[in-house]
């Protein structure tokens, strides 16, 4: 099978039909296609060159979910201002500093120019635009209110990104404590403890148990430090791949995360906020209830919630109310069930779900701030015990020697 050619981004300069100088960029297989496309648009090219690719470290060219959220907000504003979608996509593509995202937007623009629906064009890139995103855009196109729908999607994506940021902040502190403790302890065992061990050899006496244990650990770290760090890397890699390849492992890991003290409660509240926000957005878009639940299950962010939402979807399909099915799951607190019940009875489920999302979003914010305050002294205690323990173990023989001399 022949290898598929990859599009290249070209920067061009030229003059339009009125003689005005114009510039821009196009994604194409080669320069001849760019010239033909420009002539089709009524532009006489004067200069065409490949866009230089900046040197980017640590995967900086990756298209992130926050980039999609910003793009959706910008596109909503431009379409709302009366700018045609093709022109809006071209403007946004030209304003991108990320070459990969620029290429993606140019590809979508060319697809729309050829007569493909915007939602269909987005659906060709599922790694960036999921089924929920495309379905909502399709609903906006069908109803003639694409700008309003994009505004709702942008608001939804911004709130989800805000939730993700809070979760990352909650997980950062304990991770930072472990990493700093490991690095400092390893550095002391590999570089500092051996200096003390050389001094202790001249004492000609038995060392305290704690000191000897630290020296033994130091000798192991000096010889096998790469095994220690390779084991940590292998554990992280194994968890990541296990979640990708094994549904059972992924489910067990998500269950474990929800049981971690403090962190588990934050993750559960964040998942509830995400589910409520997604349901509220899909209802506002006029999506059928069963389809909305299917979309929510696919974007829950935790397999336990995905399983619970699949069960709720099946119950609702058979005629049961959402609140009754939610009540059977231990994942949804009674307050959520009660508010959903009130929303169903009063016909204001969309409004109630939005209120639930806002409430739990605030709960996550407060919990993360409390966790940050709680972990500050914990960090000091952990580092103090580890580093202080190593220092004391190294000075115990010196204290003994001092006691013998003064005695």
C-alpha cells in the first residue's frame, strides 16, 4: 500500500483582483496546488514558500483540548458577527502559532469549501472533536443557529477545562511531595552518605543499627540506582498502558482513585459536575434524552460513572425516570437525586442540572484550596522526617564518639 503524502503549510504573498497586496497560508501537497488554489480565489501569487517549523521542546506542537475550547469560542464570536464560516476558519488558521493546529484548521476549511457540512468535516478528526461536539454542531447547522450552539459548546468546554485544571492542581501537590522526597533522598544516599561512610571506616567500632542500615541502602543505590528509577518509570508506563489496553485494569484503577482519602472525594465531585454540565448542555441543544445520556456516558471521565450512566440510559429507555435510576447508584449523592427529581417534575431539568454543575464545581474549588493548605505542613513533615532521619542516622556515630571523649 503506497504511503499517504502529508500536506505542507505554505506561506504566500500576492495581489487580489483589485491590486491590493494580500498574504496568508495554505495547507497542500505541493506548491503547484497552492498556486492553482490562489488563482481560483482570484489571487495572483508573487511569493510562495514553505512555512518554517520552529524548534519546539517537549511536544509543544501538540493540539490540546484547551486549544479546541479557545477555537470554539473564537469561531462562535466570528460567525455571530456575520463572518462566513470559510472566511472565519481561514482567519483563525492564519492566526495560529501551532503549525499542527493551523494545518488542522486549513484541512477543515478546504473540506467545508468543497461542500461538506461543518459537522461532518469535524467528525473526520475524532481525536480532537468527539461525537458529542460533532452532534451539537450538527444540531446547530440543522436549526440555523450554529453561532448559538458554538457558544454553548464553548461555555461547556471552558467549564470542563476549568474542572480539569482544578483536578491537576489537586494531584500536583501529593505528586510533588513524592517526587521531591525521592530526589532529595536519592541524592543524599548516592552522593553524601558515602562521604560519611569513609569517615566511619576509621572509627574501628560497630556502627549504630540505623547508621549501618542507611549505609547499606546507600551502597545499593550507588550500584543499582538505575534499577530504582527504571522501576518507577516502568510502574508509571505500566499503569498508563494498562488503562489503555485492559478495560478491567482501567475500571479497577478508576475505582481505586475514588477510594483515595480526600483525592477520591474531589474526583467524585468533579465527575458529578462534569456529568451534570454535559447533560445540561445536551438538553439545551434539544438532544433526545437517551442520546444525551449516551453522550454523557462517553465523556464522564471515570469508568465507574460511565457504567452507572449506561445503566441509567437503559432504565430511561424502558420508561423509568432519571432520578429513580440515579438513586440506585451509590455514586450520586441524595442532593443530586433530589434536584434531578425536582427538575423532572417541574420541567426544568436543564436548569437544575446547570445548578448541580455549578454547585459541585464550587465544591471542587473549595476542596482543592483546602487540600493545598493541608498539604503544606504535610510536605514539611514528610521532607523533615526523610531528610532529618538520614542526617540523624549519619551523625549518631559522631554523637557517640563525642560522648566517649567527654566521658
